[in-house]
């Protein structure tokens, strides 16, 4: 049986209860200034950032991050 090569995946994390972009940035990108880290996380996670926060019955502007979201903590990898 031939060996199967697994594709490298992007580093990611699952949110902890009450996590915000700022708390994830502080935990996963501690070497960056908060604003820059948050901006990077949001650009790498448009599937979460662009979600309408009111769609889940929340108040506009409430935290759109759900416990089941996969949050990427690095940019997409270049095609091999």
C-alpha cells in the first residue's frame, strides 16, 4: 500500500468561552501590537469576521465569534 502524504494545514485555534478578537490576538499573536494582530486575524478569518452578528439573535455589534468557529492564526499557505 503506498504511503499517503498529508497536506499541511494552517495553524488554527478554537475559541474559548468569551473570546474576542482581542483575547485571541493576545494569546495567539503576542509579539504583535494588538491592533495589528486583530486586523490580521480578521483578514485571515473572513468567514467569521464578515458574519452578521445580529443573525444569531444577538445585538448588532455583539461578538460574532462562536465556540465552534475555527480561527486561523496564520495566513493561507502558498500553493505547492
